[in-house]
C-alpha cells in the first residue's frame, strides 16, 4: 500500500491545483472528489514530466460557490483515505471556526458512510 500525499499548490480562476506524491509512476492514481455527496466532474491527474509525482486539477463546481461554508473532499479512490479538502466561505462572515469544523465533520461522515456501504456490499 502506498502513502499518498496531496499538497495544494494554488487556487486560481476556479481551479484548485495540487501535487500528488507517493504513488508509483507506472499507473495514474484514481481520486474521488466529492461536494455534498456528488462527484465533482472533470478532475485531472497527470504525471509530471520529471517523474516526481502527479499534478492534480480540481475545477470548483458552480454549486460550491454559495453563501456559507462549502467543502470539497479529495480522497484516494482505492483506499477511501482523505488526502485533502477544499473549503470555501462566502456571504455573511462566519462568527467562529466552529461552523468550519462541523462542516468538515459532516463531509468526513459522508465519506465514512460511503465506505461502510461499499464494504457491506463487497462482503455480502
């Protein structure tokens, strides 16, 4: 099992970009990118020319640009391990960081529910 590490490099013009390391260069890793239980389309994972990992581009869906807190989770599809999260805040300023933590917990709970359901289907 590999230890994937996803590091954000920038967020610009609605595209989140990161560097994925720890994956073998002979096969492109599959990522699971989810916003409110829905897969984010058009995510790209490309090997770097220098062979030192993969570039990851996640287009921010229009649905994530809304008032309040929005979280997009990026996970390794093979192991359901969360690699990164993208948090967007808009509209009225949030009173404290507690709302941010609750939103992250909800997103992680959704990921755990999917993994548990998949596990139940595979073992039945």
